[in-house]
């Protein structure tokens, strides 16, 4: 009897839209899906993954590789996706598990079918009239972090970065970016989703990053110091 080859799975939940994908060892996409989860309700994620596997007559035990998006993104979603993938791979030492920058998935999704730029800046709405930036460089057909991160507070800061990078962002952040700098918006390539299969295909043999190495470009919560109560 011929043994079925194990498949590769990926999950990204870096914002309110989750993305999952399955692929074979020949980079054939077997399943790919994106869906919004209201209020970061992640209860349907295991069922969605199981349904995707059933569509290929597979089970969780037949996943040989897991890739999870590690951000930048929302605190809750990143932690949920990381914990879920670690749990699904628990007790299967032969299963490889890794983290992959969601920004790399964003860049590959945005430029799919086009020549990949050598340097890409992934932009995110940072709220409070700020933009968050994460730099990537192209190396052997994959996007790797180039060490650059920033929180932009002015259009001048963004313009300086755009002189060095091609720029991409999610469609959901278009309005915030246009408000921040209407001229810069015209130079940014927007994409509706981070496709999870692009996480699988980016730097595919590098399993050095843990799914718990989550990327936050700044603290999620700012709380003023509390004055100790005097008795």
C-alpha cells in the first residue's frame, strides 16, 4: 500500500481575519481560506482547520509541517494562533513547527504574480495617528526581516522610508494611511488579505524561528503608573 506523503499547513491570525492553507511538498496549494472572526472569537479555528483537512481526506496527524504567522499584529490573535498550532503538534516529535513573520506573508501576497521588489516595507495602522513599519529584504526568493522597524508620527518620516522601500499594506488600513498621508497612499500597494500559503512558501526550509517568537512593534497597552495608596 502506498503511503500518503505528509502535507504542510499554515495559520495566520494577526488581525481579525484568519487565514489558513494546506500545501503539498511540490508547492501545490491544496486548500486556502480567509475568514473574519468577530471580536477575535477563535472558537471556530480548529473546526475550520479540520474541515480543510477533511476536504483532502486528511487528518491532523498527517500534517508534517506547521507554519504560524507571528506578526506584527494583534496581541490576542497572535497568541491564539501560536498556542493552537503548538497544541495541535503536541506529542508528535516528527512534526516540524515554526513561526514566520506575517509581514513576509503580506509582502508575498501583495506582490504575487509580480516581480518581487528587493526591499519591502510592510505598513500597519498603529492607531492614535501612527503607522507601524516592518522592513523586509528579498533573499533567495524569500522575504526576511532586514532589522528595520519604526513607529511613524509624521508624513515626513514615512516619506523618508518610502525613498528606500517599496511599500505594502492591508486594504483594511487604507483609510488610516490616507488620513496620515494622502500622497503616500498612492505609492502603496494594498492587498485584502495575508494568504497563509505564502507563509508556507517563504524561506521554506528554515525552521529556526519558534511560533512563540511573536512580533510586536510597540507595547499593546499603555498604562499610567499608579500612585501607591497611602494608609
